[in-house]
C-alpha cells in the first residue's frame, strides 16, 4: 500500500498559487511565450527566496524556463558573500541560468532611490543579455501597503496610491511581475522555513535612516494596534481599486486623444475647447499622455497643473518651459514642442 503524500505546507502552497496565476496571466497576454526565460530578482531575503522556490516549481509546469539575477550593491561589508550564497541557493533550487551582477550605487535620489536605480538598470541589462521578457520581484502585500501609505504621507496623486501593479509592461526592458502582492510577509518566511531554506536578513531593513523602515517598524504597528490588524490588507485593497480607476481613465484618455490631437513637424497640439469640456482628471491625463507619447517626458502633477492653467486660467501669458518640452497657447490650440532639457529642475 502506497504511503500518503506529505501534506503541502499552506505557506508554500500560497506562494506557488501566486506565481502560477501571474505566469498564466503573462502567457495569456503574450508577455511571455512558451519556452521563454523568466528571471527572479533574488536578494537572498525571505520574500525573494520564497519567490525563487515557487518559480522553480511552477515555471516548468507552464512550459517556461526559470533563472535568477542577483545584484550585489557593494554597500555593506560581506555583500559579495551574500550574493554568492544567494546564487548558490538559486542553483540548488534548479534555477538556470543564475547571474550575479555587482553595481556601483550613485547618490542621485537619495540612498534608497540610487540603490533602486542601480539595481533595476543591472537587472534590465541581464534580462536583455539573456533574452528574458519577464522579471519577477518578491514584493508582498506588506510592501504594497507601505507603498500606499508612503504615497499618502507625501500627498501623492492616485497614480502613486495605486501602488505596484502585479504585471507591468515597460517601454524599455523586460516586463515586471510581482506574484506575491497578495501574500503577507510572514507567509514568505514560513514558506522558506517549510522548504528548509535559510534566508539572509538585510540589516538595512532595521536602519531607521530609511523612511520605509520607519513606516514598516514604527508607523504600521501603531496603525494595526489602534485600528485593527487588517490595515495592511485595507491599504492593498485601496491600491487595487485606484489602479482599476486609473486604468479606466487612461483608457478613456487614449481613445479621446486620437480625435483631440493634431500632429505637426514641431510637435503636437490639443484643442483648448475640448480640453475645457472634460473634467480635470481626464484633462490632466490628456496633457500627460500627449507629452509622454510625443516627447518621452513624464510630467509631474505640479507640472501638469501648470500646463492646464493655460487652458483654464489663460490671460495671454507666454509659453511654459518644462524639461524637454515647451508648451504655449495660441487661441484654441495648446501646442507642445521639443524644448531644452533642464536636469536640475
């Protein structure tokens, strides 16, 4: 008589479900195709290690290959050993190829922003070299909640409060997937323990010099104690709802832009009358869409509002110079032309 199959640990099952669903979505939307290589961005921490184990199990079942990329930021003593250990764990899980990339972190954007920029640049280069169309990151529901809360504290708009999308195509480089956005951080730790995996615990995750660490270790516990233990889940649900609303508004703006925009050798123009006829949310999206599609420039909210004042509060004032684009009004036309770059602005 055959022995019963050992019961799968619930935490392992949950991480696998997340990966299975995202890979299925990526295949359905042609982000990846049969036989493609999917890369896991692996730090060696519990979230990315649980993701690596789940991806190594699930990817072959969907006809995909799975590898890993480990970025050594060289910011801490022993970082090379940490990266080597993570790469060895990836290989032992069956991920292949496994690439370690050492980077130099600059100073622009603060320590967190500079490290993130260096990491994502390195990951994109590795994905390009290996021909991988999709990179998976180990962000959890807790990371999503912290992102939304940070956006609220900074007074960000709905795009920021929408948090991180589970699957996002990018203009340049591979698509980004985040299969664990519905999984709690404690679940990834349990998944590692159940699988016999020893994760690395980054000491910087306890460094209160970082804003996100203070939110994670000080602000969130207070909110959960005072408001209930489901605060993180509520913030993540808020991100989902705002992302759906933002997607709908973007869809309407894209449809309207086809009739609204007039292209010329100098750039693009929009009808002031038609911009005025739309509510502010759509008007601002139309302006941002026109600038991004024509010049590859992403306007901030303040810059967008400055442009929109040429529509709603125009009294004959001259053009506005923004990084990479000049905006001017001539009667019923709002014209956008290539301008000078202003990196310090």
